[in-house]
């Protein structure tokens, strides 16, 4: 152990000897440099101690102050103090015992050297901590790797390579909806309706786009492709044109229409057809399942637009005015959805999560206080109709051979005086005219007969009669029992259905 007090006295005596041996400089002598002048009473702060303060023989370096010498004897202390950022004054004499680094279990007292088992404890703690860090790192690594393996999406903004270059990484977000849309989107087309337009002076005519809608390519065969759309999309057209999702166009030929179910079939070249839609089973739909509408709302500018919602209702009966006279002529059985359907979406596809066409978008309720009520013709209704249109150009339906009028549109006084209906009978379909030689004529029906029942089903008006007559299960040549009132008496007859030759029932 070094005794710094004795050491300090030794330095003080050497300082006195040096002072007495030095002479005062003459005025004519050259001035001495700062290094050669020793100022024993001036203590300047020492920022960094020299490597040593004593020469090899134990003598003080020329120009070294006492503080520097003391610092050289306690070099280890200042290095340790510098590491610990001590706040002691720089001219304070350091403590005698050398500073010993603390162990994890605490510092030693009295300047005694640390015990040997302290090093073993330290090594044990170090190894334990190192193993903990390694194990923790491995756990985090595998956890992050596991998350990366289960994520179906690839996403990073950029990554650095060993060369220092930053490469952009793409992001792919694939969901069931995007997969369903990709499967059928290219099969949905825009349908343009061109009609004749006269010049201002009436001297020339030209064909201009009158309206537009959507369609679905459902078949491709022998260089031709077939598109299903709505009847009201192609009605009154002089020329029809189809625009594909890639912007290419093809002229279209009208194959046939069905005004009652608002369907039409077009024939085009298959030159630009890349995708054909697949029909699904609309009878298996459930309320609440995903529904996706694809079409061209507001024209070709927004072609291929996709909206998503759910099936809001099934087997909805929506009254339809087919001839534009303001009277409801037909009650369409449709699918209700809240997927946005706008003008131009008509004829487009309503698909399920599998990308199958479950309906042809047809109409919506559009009022200020209604939002999200659209309708589509079920695929199971569409398929047999477009098959007939493609083959025959029309849908052949059974017919009675009469024209009808709803009883509830006839004044009550006339119901009593002319029709002679009994009390409580204020419904039914009145026979307004019978076609000569028709099925009704052969069955004995006459003008002013009021049909109230057909095939065991109640007939409330002409709309319900058509629904019974045009049911897919009813066939031409089938016999059907009819009950009716004539002159106040209820009667019945059996009629053999024939093919319709006009819009008459």
C-alpha cells in the first residue's frame, strides 16, 4: 500500500531544494520559456495526466508540478475516476487505497483484494445473462418468422441489400372478394343502344347512342359468343354494340327478348372474348351472404365497376309495368341486395363469393327516402329463358287466348250491375275479350267471366293469373281446371293450354 502523506512531504522538500538552487535572472538575459519556469505556488488544473511523472532514476521531470507528480503516482485512480465521472475538485489529493471495480454483489471494504469466488460469481452471472439473451433472441426470431409464414399478404415498402441498394417490394392483397371478381370481371361487358336520330331540318338521319347498360358473356361456341342482358337495355335499338373491359368493341346481333322477365340475348364474335361467366344455383342462396355487383354504372366511363354487399332478401315479388301504360302487368320474382346498383348496371352480373353469377341485375327502388334496395333476376330463372331465346329467339309460353282486366279497377256499381258478383267477391281477373279458336274459346269461356281460381290457386288479378300460367312447371298441352263467376254463379271448366301467339294470356 502506498503512503501518499509521506510521498507528499518528499515532494515538498525537493521543491524547496530546487527553489534555493535557482538564481534570479538578469534583465539582459533572454526570457525563459513557460516550460523552463517553475512556479511552485501556482496550481494549474491538470486535465490529462502524463504517462508517468517520474524519470527512470526516480527524479522529477523538468517542469513537472507537484500535482502532476502526484497524479503520476496515482494514475490508476484518475483513470477510474474519469470513467466514473467524479465531481471531486481536481486539486484534491486522491485517497490512498487503489479503487477496486465493484462486483455484482457489492463493493469490498478496507481496500482488501476481492476474494477469488467473486470472479467465479461474476463469470457465472455473465454466462447466465448471455444464455438468456441468446434464448430470448431465438424466441423472438422464430416468433417473427412464424408470423411471416402464416401471412398470405406480401408487404414491405423497401429493403436493403448487401450492396447498399434499396429495392422496392410490391404489396399483394388477395381476398376472397378479389378472387371472385377476377374470375368473372372480364366476362362483364358494356352494351350500347344506338337509335335513329333526325337532323334539325329533318333531311338526314343518323344513329346515335340512346342508352347503355351492361351484359354478361355466358357462352362461347363455334367462333361466336352469347351475352345476356336486360330487355329494357336493348329495347328500341337500331344497332347494338358491346364494349369489353379492355376497351375493345364488337357489333352485336339481337337474338331474342323476353319482356315478362326483362331478359335478352345478344350474339357477338368471340374474337375479343377471354372469359366466360359461370352460373351458380340461386336456390341455394342465404340471406346475409356476400353479394358482388359488376357492371357499367353511368356508361362506359365507369365500366367494370364493382360494388359489394349482401343478399338482403329472397323471392321478392316486385310489380312491373311492361308496356308503359302505368298499370302493373307483371310481378317479377327477384333477389334483393344492398350492393349498389345504378343506371347502367342493368344487365350486369350479381355474383357470389365463388365468382359464380347468381343473378342478372335488373332494377332498384330509387326515391329520396330509400337507399340500398336493388334487385336481380335469379340465375335459376335466367338459364331456361336464355336457352329458349338462343334457340328459338323467343320464349314459348302457354296461353288461354284472352285479354284480361283486374276486377279491383272496375267500379263497385258495375261489379254488381254488369258482372253480378256476389257479396265478398271483389277480386279476380275479368275476361275482356276471347280470341276465336283459342284454348279459352274451346273451353267455353266468355266475355265478362271473372276467373277466381286456376289449378287450385287463388287468382286475385291478372298478374297472379300470369304467374300461375307462366310458371316453369306449366307446359304447353297441359290440362288445367279453372273456376269463374258468370252472372253471379260460380262455375268451372277444364282448359288445354296452347302456345301463345301474342301478348294475350
